[in-house]
C-alpha cells in the first residue's frame, strides 16, 4: 500500500471536489472524496482525475450557509442536514486553530452515536480523511477532514430502542444470528427504523487492545460475508464492512479510552445494515480466479463503481483470499461506472 504518495494528485482531486457538496439528489452521498483517497492509498493516484471525470455527473454544488455553528449552539444544530455548510465552516475553523487529532478526539464521542447518518457514509468518509492525514498532513487533507466531520455532524442520526438478543462467540456467528427486518420497508431510513433487535456481541469489552482485536475480527467477518450474502443488496451490504473498517483505521488517531465505545458503535451499525439487507439464503461463492491484491484493485478500478472500489480497499486491508474473493464478487454483482 502506498500511503505516502507525494505526487500531489490526491490533493488536486480533493481541492477539485471540495467545491461540491457531500450529497446529491436530496441525500445520496458523494463518494468521490472517499474513492480518490482509496486509490491514492493503494498506489493509483495517477487514476484519480480520470475517475472523477467519470463520476462528475453525480456531483452537485456545495450547499448554502444558514447560520454559523458555534461552541454555544452546536448541540441544536447536530443532525440538521440544512447546516452542512455551517458545520463544515465550524470544523474548518477548529482545524485551523488546533491539532487535528485534538479536534477528532473532542468530536468523535459526540458523533459516534449518529454514525448511521448518510447510510454510514459519514463515518466512512471520516475514516478515509483520517488515513490520508496519518500518511501526510497538508491543507487539502485537513480540509477534507473538515468536510467529512461537517457532513457527519449535519447527518448525525442516533438509533434508539433496539432490543438485545443473545449473541454468539464470534463476529461471524453473531452476524448469522441477526434477524432480518420484515419485508416492505423501502429506503435506508425506513429500513433502519424497522430494526427492532440485534444480537449482543462484544458488549462487555472495555480493554482497548481487546477492542481493536474484536473490531479487526468484525471487519474480516463482514468482508468475508459479502461473498456469500452480497446478492441481498450488492451496494448497501458493502457498508456492513466499510463502516466498521472506517472506525478501525481511525483508532490509532484516537485516545485509547475511545476504542471500546468505537467497537460497540461499529458492531451496532454493521449488524443493523446486515438486518436491513441480508438475503433469505446465502450462496456458494467460488472466485473466478486467484488474484493478487494489486490485481483485485486493478479490476475494481477498471469496473469503476464507487462501492466496488471501496470494498476492494477494505478487502486489501483484511488481506486474505476470502476477502479478495468478496471484492471480486462485488465486481460481478454491481453495474460498472460508465
């Protein structure tokens, strides 16, 4: 993985994209900042502008400002999607005044309960922004973190009233125990409101190192599971893996006391997405070929779909053959970007 790219092409792409809002069509997420970071992180910075050219019809102008978010009124503005620009301004000011890890540590526990906002793209975008900054700190990457946190704050969506079922020892077994929601619910928000119960898993974890181990296990299990269950909803089930992976790749930038709460939130989000979109039955999945990680990412890039590229990015983090097979399964199931 090439996380120290110094070509400047990621920065150019981010500056180009920051004129666009984080959403289109009312609430669909703009995936471009996440995809260009993933490509640059894996040595494909030279492809980012070409990919953005293909994606540009899905970009909309940055929204208008309403009123400034301040240290005194932020709680009232939390979760108000009309305030995306106001929140982005707030984080831009904060990141200009303080180290970015300090800002992240202050806001992470405030934002974590609302990571379902924007169909979990809010936390996913933040995870990509943090990885970029850990590799190299500069103005465009700091601006991207401001945009990511601003989007998360504006789309902050807590979920309450979900009952607890007995869990299983492993993440994979607990995912298998997630009850599917009843049929008939359309759209992420309606489906999310239909989630009534989820299995407990890792609720008793308080040790930071154990939390990291269990979160790593969760990312591996959800990635592997896509190969056999992704046909339930090829796009949305990607987030069962990419959302917890965004949390995992942020841990080292956070105080250790936030690691266990991060695990708990990531499990709930991943399990909820599983409940919303899991198919009635799994299918056997035999990968079409045994490919290297680099070849898998090249296939994802050639396919072009934003979710395919992001699942490949997570599969490369997991790094084993079942994860790479899951990424190839996404290529099979998803329409290409044209």
